C-alpha cells in the first residue's frame, strides 16, 4: 500500500508541476508573449535612440555653429551686436 501512496503523491506532484509549466505565471505561452513584448519594446527603444541621437547632433551643431550663424547674419543681413556701430563703405 505504501508504494501506491508514494506513487500517487509523486504523480500528483508531477501533474502540479506540469500544470504550472503550461498554465501558471511562468508558463511557456506566457514567456513567449513576454518575449514578443520585449522585442517590440526593444524596437521602439532603438527608434527612440536614433531620434535622440539626431536631436543631440542638432543641438551640438546649434551650439557650435553659433559663430557661423552670427557671421552669416552680419555679412548677408547687416546685423550688428548691441553697442556696435555698423560702417559700410564701397570702393567706387
């Protein structure tokens, strides 16, 4: 009789473990679903990183390129800084 009890207990434990594997919180379908979500979020993160890199490059260009913007504004538009006097002369 004790062999039958032990066999019954072991079989019950095996069924419980299998149920957890297929239907529990860490089940195979649940893991597959989470992996799909992870891949989707990773793709979104890569796209956001590309956009962040582009914006960071644009900010860096604006910070470093300020001298170029000022030079163009002075030569093409005749802009002057405060407390500066603009003198234009021609060689005619």
